[in-house]
């Protein structure tokens, strides 16, 4: 609801870079962060005589996303979508138009509602233009522009929702759930901040109780959930203000700027403006039933089912949401199946695994770390340090927690040594000890801190608290 007598109507277009080794129609590497204009071929640049060859892996990833979104997998064809920007070296984009590979599905948003999926179609990405000298990186006021064609030809899946979303919060929840699905499928790294997942929001308002679809505006390339929510809220207020002043919005494309406002970019194009026609160098794409079922059989457990299993382990719903959203549910559930303590494993995933490389850890490695901590071989602080090293070495045998703990010199302290240090801390803090003995439990932090300082963080805080309780009750 937009508030008052108005209802918000939102449809989202989510562009996802698929996690393939090469581009959609050429053998050029599909990598982020390389030197500009190094990952290009004649096909990427549209040079005369170059011919596209469809990437089979990109098709299978598109099918897996479609199946996870309850879509039908249909015969499809590619078209040329004509428009003229410097980041399109061919002056057209190869995309699917009226016959997409995935259509007519839905996504259930946790705690919200079912959102229809109109289509999900394959297309190639454009290059990247960087404007020099303009405000907010835009073309207006710029004195020049640089073009990097490394991204040109990267496989994209554009996932188009139906206009079923009714608030900025619901839009954010939809994108979060979609991102979780992409991560579970390993279809994309879905990094909004790097542009491998980009959101366009089509926004309009209408009187409450009506079913009409009024003039919409599209806000392009939103690269964070916060920007998505703020841009929607701003546009809703702007549309309502125009209607209540006796005016109306015009259909256009807008940009969300750092000043907290949307700004007009251009009039919104329609299909006729792109002059679509079938791509003559590509044959129709017709996946047969055997291929579709083979892809379906390889689908992993999806986020909704993962959250249910985490709930069954006693995980807090908020923690389960974080674990699934980071794409770490398979890691956590696998470690628990290998015997790791569920509570401790979830805590590590929530508090200590917001790190690059975490998604490449093996369940056995995490289970071994939790076992070392549970048995007292590692303190909580040491386990956190070892885990950070494991993430930096993820994907290699060197990520073994026992090896890392040995390299760092982490060894369990003898109980007698630890008791002596606790007694020393008590002797050096007599007033704090009197308060602790009189029932002020929080004062225990004084003694734990002193022991940690003396052992350079190697003492087990839980063991220190146990010794303190023993001394108080003696």
C-alpha cells in the first residue's frame, strides 16, 4: 500500500550474469575485474565475418533457474534488438524476444506473497561506459567517455516479474529470495555491488480497489537493496504528488542518484523502437524432454527447504535467513550431518563467515573446526582466527583447521596453568572479586579480560567462567 487512497504496483526486471567460464556466443573469458578490453574476440566486437556459437552451459543454467522458479521450459529463438550506444559494438544486442526459454512461473516470497514470473530470457550483456567529468558518473556534463568491452557478450538471464509487488519492502524481499536461489544453484555470484545482478524497477500507483495499470516509470540499474527500497518510495511519492496536483507522470526511464532522488534519463522505449528481427546466424533453441529432466534432476535443495531444515535444528529464524541468504546453508547443513554441533555451526556462519571464500569451504572442514572448538582444543577466539585463514585458503587442502591451528601455535592450555592465571586475576582485582561474589555476574568480564590479555587470547573464556564459579562457590 502506498498510503491513503493509493496502491503501489511494482514489477521488477532482474538481470543476472550467469556463472559461465566463457561468454554467451564466443570463447572469450567471462571474468570480472580484468584489464579493460582484454577479454574480447571478433564475435564480442561484432567484426564482419564473425559468427556466434551458443554456450551450452549458459542454456543449462537458464533452464535450472527457470525450473527453480516454477517456469515452463519452452522452445525459443534469438532476435536482434537494435539500439545505438557506444557500449554495444554491433549496434544491436542478441536477445530472446517473444519466445523466451522460461515462462509463466512464480516465486513465493517468505512472509509476503506469491509473485508471478512473466519470463526469464537469455541475452548478451553490453560493455561498460565510464563517463569522465560528469556529476554522479552520468553523461550529462561529462567531457569524455571510456568504453570497456570485457563485459560485452557476457551471458545474462533477464528475469521479469509480473506487476504483483505492492511495496518497497516486498520488492526487497523478492530480490533477496531470488538471489538466494541463484546462489544455491551456483547460477551466478549475484553480486549487486559488482553488477553481476542488477535490478530495474517499473513503478506506478493506482486508486485503491481498482485493477487498472497506470503509467509506469522504470528506474534503471539499482545495485543495492537499499537503493531499490529508496527509489521505489521516492517514485511512489512523486507519482501520488503528480496525480493529486491534477497532473500525471509520463512513461520514461529514470536514474536513482546519490542525492536521494530519481532523475529523468530518456523516454521509455517500446518493442517497436528496437526493431526486433530473428537473429539469422542462430538456429532455434529447442530443449527436449530428456535434457530438461536431466537439468531438473541436478537441482539442489532450494532456499525454502533449507530454511525448514535449519528451523528443525533449532536455528533462530533470523539466523536461518542470513545463512541461506549468504549461500551457506549447504555448508552448514553438511557440517551438522557430519556431527558438528548445530548451534555453534550456525553461529559461525552468521558471525564469522561473511568472508570471500566461505562458500568454497567443504562441510568436513567446518565440521572439523567445530569439533576442535567443542572439545576444547580451540577457544572461540582461536576458532574465529582459524576460520578466517580457512576462508583465505578455501578450495585447497591447506584449509584444514588442524594444520592452520598448528601453524598459528594454538594449543589447548593445561587446566592447572589456566587456574593459576585466574587466581592471579582475582588477587589483582579484589574489589571486582567482592562484587562478583555478591552476585554481579557481569563483573566476570574483568577477570576474563585479564586472563585473555595474559594469554594473548589463547585462553578459553568459557573455561575461565567455570573456574570463577568454582572459586566463588568454594
